[in-house]
C-alpha cells in the first residue's frame, strides 16, 4: 500500500510526497501560468535528484499545481528542496520550498527528545504478548467483519485497491486491552496480562466478546449522527436505525458478559493478598497454647 504525505509531515523512504506550489499575480490573487511549470528537486548535499521537468505536474485549481514524488528506498535523510519555475504573462516566476525525509516508523515523532501532551504513546508489548494479541485480533476482526478493500483510480488512470478497515489495528488492540482490564476487575482483582498464553487460550472467547462490546459502543454514537430521513416528491424513507441496533446489542450482551466473568472468577477463588496468616483464638485453652511453646524448648 502506497503511503502519501504532504509537505510539513515526516516523509520516509518509499513513501510519496505531494509537492504543491501556488502562483499569484500582481494583485495577490491566484493566477494560472502561461503553461505548466517545471520542478527541480535537490538532495541535502545539493546534488540534483530530479532535473527540471514538467512531466507529472498536474493543475489542481487556479494557480495551484502538484507533483507526486516517490522517495527512493536508499534516499539520504535530511532536508530536500524543490524549486518551481514558470512564466506568467511572459515573465519568469520561481520559488523554492523544503521537505524532510526521516528514518522513523513512529507517527508525529518529536525531534527534540521530549514527550509532549497529546503524543501517541504507542504500545510496548513483548513478542509473546504480540503473538497472543494477534490470535485475538484474528477472531475479533472476523466477528466484527472489520476488514475491507476499496477500489481507487489515481490521476493517471491506474487502478489500485486500498485498505478501508472499519477499525484500525490500534483501535482493536485498545478494545482488547479494555477487555482484559474488565476481566481483571470483575468481581475481584486479578492481574492477568497478554503474556499469559494459557490464560489467553482458555478465555479467548470471553476476551473477544468484551472487545466486541467496546467496538459496538464506539460506533453507536457515530452511526446516530449519520442517520437521516430522505424525502422525494412527498415520499419519505427512514433507513434502519443502525445506532439503535448497535446500542441494544451492546446493552444486552454487556450484562451477559459481566455475569460470565463473575462465574469464571468465582470458580478460580484466588488467595487473598496482604492479609497474612490468621490465627483463630476463639475457645482456645491458654494452657494448651503454653504447653505447645514449652515443648518446643524441651531438652532431651
């Protein structure tokens, strides 16, 4: 799948950056050039990576032009420059811009080394946990029917198929994390994690059910905003209330899910923590207790 970036975003190797330039006349308004402009791209070292060309440049709107450039897999990291040149009413006009190519897989990574409010913390799971999560994801995607492809035609007429999943991987993993947290809280606390392979295998269905409920709840409100009434020549049609279906399904299954967890946890009955050893002293004879300690110090 091709990843498209815009100027100002961090661009990686093999990704496509959309380079745009706008040209304005003497009055400051956007104005079309006499002909399609040319673009030149230079590496951070100053070497010309793409010689001046107008091939591939498209006109988006009045005075606005775009060129899609694919970053080579072995491209040098650093600040690149793209220079545009054209003619307007017979006069030469030009301008230069910059874009950055970086080696990172992290979204919106901060280059100053500090964490900022609103940053995506990502996930920090072990390889064992990731393998277990992938098993849960397979079932969760099948239950939600989340995966899909959409046909797309680019500006050159090439047909490609892009992913159009209902839920992203980050969303599904978040739902699973919420599900295992819910399991650990009802009706008393436990500390299971995705690293517990035997636990994941035994309670696979319960965890997927909990994640499914989170997914249904997340979409119910969005679907409510999309529902509307269509009227044509006094004929009205009301689409099915998808949000109500999701909400009712979520509500009915949530009770069943909570009860199922309670039955499971009641059959486990883990030992209480932090209580120590309890000694029953009711109706105990002090003489017998004293005799026990005396025998412990007895000499033979």
